[in-house]
C-alpha cells in the first residue's frame, strides 16, 4: 500500500497549473462539479432524487439562476454541487450541536439520517500520526473520515435496504468527505517533544500539530496563518456552483490517470494524502521547524498549488466512480 501511495505522490508532483485560486468551499464545489460531469445518467437521476430530501434543497433550488438565454438553470447540477458544502454548513446551524459529540462517544458512528443533529467534526479527517524525533502518540480516534466513508458507501445502494432519508444524508456527507480526504492535511498529525510539552502546559491530551493547525506560516500575501488553513484555503472561500463550474472550465485541471481514478478504497486515498503531506505540506521551509512563523517560499507555494489541483481532480473522478457503482 505504501509503495502505491508513494507512486501517487510522485505522479501528483509532476502536474503543473497556473491557477491562483484556493481550497475551502470553492475547492469542495469544484470537486463536486468535476464529479457531476462524470456521473452516468442513472447516477445523476438517483443523486438528484435523493438530494431533494436534504432539508436545504428548497433553498438551493430557489437560488439557481436562469441561463443567459433566459431558460431555467440546471437545478440537478446546481444542487449536487451545492450539497458539497452542506457538511461544513451544519457547523453553524442552531439546531446542530457539539455537546457530547466525540469520536469515542456512543453516537460517534451512527447513521440515522437528518435526525442526527451532531456536528461530527471528527468525520472530516483521519489523523495518521508520524514523528521525526521518536515521539509516541495516543491511541487515535476509532471513528474518522475513513470509517464513515465506508459506512455511507455501504448504505448508499438500494440493495442495502436503508430508507431514502438516510441514503440522502449519506450522499450529502459523501460528496463532502471524498473531497476532505484528498486534502493532504486531513490525513496527518505530526508529533514531537515540543508539541507534547505544549499540550502538557495546556493540560490537554497530546494532539500533535492537529494536521498543521499548530504550525504558523506566512505565505506570499504576508498574512500569518496556520499551515492547515493555508492548504484548506487553496481555492478560495465561499463560492457558487456556477463559479465552480466556470473555474474548472477556465483552469482545465488535468484528469487523473485511470489507475488512480479507479481506486475505490478510502483507506488508500488517505494513505496517498498522507504521503503527499509528508512530501509537500511539511516540505522546506516548513520542515517541521519549531521556529514560527515560517515564511513560505515561492517553490513551496507553487508545489502546494500543483498538489491541490491534482487532488481535487482525483477526488472528483473518484467520487463519480463510487457513485456510479452505488447507483447502477
């Protein structure tokens, strides 16, 4: 598995692009827009039918603008792309909560549809740990992005026997989570002695660098930020489905090779992302240097953008592949 993941990292490192956009909402929407173009007619129809059950569907449908010629816009495509950020949106909804919501809690891995009002932030990542100074780490969360993607994929086909409400919620989560696990720092946690002392001083369990959230960097805009924030924001902040479609057509991010696109194991996706994090996210001048903030070099930022572009393309094709299989 590690050999394949390293090969994937090398393949990604060879892709170049000139886009200057970044990762968050815009990145997730671009993943979904890529995926929608690759869906079979049958998968599009089933995805559309299920997403109509999302509590926010009526708002998404009402926001679809008419085409330049005055004809109605593509509601199905718009809703699919808009659904890609629903799992982040719920973090701000008043009827959702973080109370008693932990990866080790009794409700951590439940699959009950839209009646589940837990935020489940730990579903968005899997922190694969590593260290360069011999540091150890605590037992990692038993519920994470990998466990939930597998759970939702298994529940999505009609043959699984789940009701449509659950399948709709699972689809909404999947459109988002497949994008998440292709962000390299959603697959990584770095542990060292300095970080261990920091957590001891805070009187909290050792969480390492929390996927770059404890490493301060300064990119080309001169504004200090966290390493994780830098990678998450690679394609910009809030966007629209139409904006994501237009950006994909303008930037023309290369399609991934079939060998990578057809990989369906979420565990493998995360291993690949982890390798990319080690090779690029923690590359010099970051290099796990405790002296912060770290000023990012032009080479670092150029490589980071290449990796991000390749990863959203790969995520889009893989999302389409698993949905085509689930809805065949």
